[in-house]
C-alpha cells in the first residue's frame, strides 16, 4: 500500500481517547470481488476492524474516487449505496468499519493546507458525521474512522485515525505524522520488508522492530500486519502454527499490543488464516494444534 503526506493533520479538531481490545484481528476488504460481501466478512465473528479499501484518488484538485475492485462501480451514482447497509450490519456486531485511503494503485497527493482542508471536508461529509447529497454508501451509514487520514469528534460519536506504516522504524513517510499522538491505531506492515519481517533467520531484527513500534508513546495500539496467505505478498508470510508458537510470544507482552492486521479478506478466505489463529491472538496458549 502506498502512503501520502499528512497535510491532513493540519485539519484535525479535538480528539477523544480511543479504547481498544488486546488481541483483535483487523482486515482489509474491498480489493477482490471473490472475497464476498462486507456483511459476510463481519458475520464471521473473526474481525474487530474492517478497512474498506480504497479511496485511491483525491487531493490536488482531483475528484475523489473509490476503487472497490468489482464490488461496485463508484463512478455511477448510487452504485455503492448498498454497502451502507453492510456497514450498519457490521456495526450491529460491534465491528468497526474504516475507510482506507491510498493503496498501491491510485492518484493522490495533498498540495497545501487548503487542499487538505478540502479533502477533510469531503471525508467528513461523505463518510463520517457530516452531510452531503452524494454519500457513496448512502445517507444512513456513518463509518467509524479513516485509515491513513483524519479524525473528527462530536459529543455523541467517536471517530478514529489509523495508519499502515512499513515496519522499518521510523516509517519514512509517516514517521512525523505518527509522532503527533493523533493516531489510535498503527497496522504495521511486517511484510514486503525483509529487513524487519519475521523469518527464522531474522528473529532478532523482527524483535527489534517490534519493540521500537510497540514502545512508541504516540500510538494507542500497535498491530502486527501480516499477509493472510503465501501469495498475498512478496514476502513476510508466517504460517499459523509458526505465528502462534513463535511470533505471538514475542509481540503479546507489549503494553500497546493490539492484535493482528491481515491483508486481505480474500486471502484470508482461501487460506483460513484468521480461523486458525483467532483463539490465540488475545489469550495465553500452550501450543498450536494442527
């Protein structure tokens, strides 16, 4: 996933403290039509957070655009409105739903604080607690937060700010933004990053990177980001038994350990990854039973 300059942080209003569990699973949904619906993902009971991926065009005068890879064609007004019902179904199951900005393919940048304010207004009015005549997911659905973007709050609602940095610490593009203390969640990508991802030959380097991320006083909860199947990324896949027996004992002791982030729902389906790790992510365990 690509990242963006965080001029958007200039638009932030007062924050509310976020709460989170210890041992949740977060997943990205939206980039493969074979992954099933958003509501189906939430109905599994496997996830606490689902990030809808992606809003991949915005800023610098561009018309914001969603790319949901076959689930719906957002270029046609109303085409994605049905997703609003799925958002509400997820929320009824206490699953929080974020909109993810960016992605590996797209066109996005922010040229100034005024540009950032315009994008922030669009996000607030189109996906969060504002109002607009053209909310892509319909008028009734209000998302819980924005991934890689902004946080708004009101007296009755809480919105969250998260980011998906690369595991080399500090992240080259997001380091300054993450140090603001405005982020509740960091889904750290410990994949496609051989210097810090887990492998039998790289245990100490992995530990060092995890300690740096989980020791940050600026982030409420740090998640170990992993591919959900061997072909979900170029490198960094950790088999479930290896995760449970060797990796979780390293990460679960951190006070800011939040859980596991998976890329993505489609790969999770074909590999049953979260099903195999779910009961171990939040609890003490003896060993993985294959």
